[in-house]
C-alpha cells in the first residue's frame, strides 16, 4: 500500500522561503495564510551556536488530531496517508485548527487578495471560492499527485506529479515519495541518514520527516 511522505533535509535548507512562495503561487492562498512555512531557529549554546531552517506545514499524520474533532467529517485521511478537507462539508468552526499540534491549518478569509480586493492574474486563475471562510491547509498538492498518477507519472520523480514546494526548492532540501516502497527516494534517504519527526511523543505519526546530524548542537 502506498504511503506518501515528505522529507526536509535541514542540513541543506538555506531558509530562502522559495517553497513558501511556490506553495502560495500554486494554491493562491490569501494574505496571512501560508500552508508551507519555514521556521528560523537557533540550536546549541554560545559559542557553539548554529542556525537551522525548518520547513513546516501539515504533517499528514497517521493519527491526525484534527480528524476526530471535526463535527461534519470534512476532514478525512486517504488510504495513501494524505489528510484532506472536503470544503463542501466544512463549516469553518476551526475545531481542527485548534486541535492541530503543528499549527498547520488556517481559516481563509473571503474577498481578500494580495493587493486588496482585486485579484492578481494568478489569483484570478487559481482562486477557489470553496476554499474561503473554511479551514485550509497543505494537501501535498494532491491534485497534482492524482492527475500525475492518471497519466502514469511517478510522484516524487516526475515534476508534474510532485508537490510544488519540492519542485521549487533551490537547495534540493525537500523530497517526496512513497515511504512504503523500499526503493523510493524517501525510503533511501531515511535509510542512509539520521532523522526525526516533530512531536512524535504525541502519537500522531507524522508523514513529514527531517534529516539532521545528531552531532550538531
């Protein structure tokens, strides 16, 4: 069975936020709503201090905390691990936003665009009215994945079927693929490198992994 997962190599990420911009362009999210953020943190103690950049968004958990609190079943988890939102069912109650331990969900305002009330050409082309006044989040660009699979493309290896943030990363710090396939790019990266997941102690089983060298501060 397929289980899609994303990897961020924190040794390569330079904090350029190109992934954030690519996500915003691909999904035309309104001001203040970022499905892909990059945290800027310092690790270690003076004088051995290092700076790390951490891409973060929906973790597409095995046990999503957002799912059981949804009163309308708008939040769902697919068999391939992707957590989705049915915007026709979502009532914008924001219970899922409060339940998410990763602060990955946002309620998108209606009628607001990058430069006021008039959409840019990209926003006009990509704006989806059904995604306003409801909970929204990263979907791993599920539309690209599904359309790519229909064309016989392999997500994680074919750009057309891979999340926009992964394609845009200038440092090649992001990777995407099927973690259940031992030969996939993500499985090979995890097998060769030390890694961790955010808030693993919560038992959510995130589908987003981070590569890091434990010898670093």
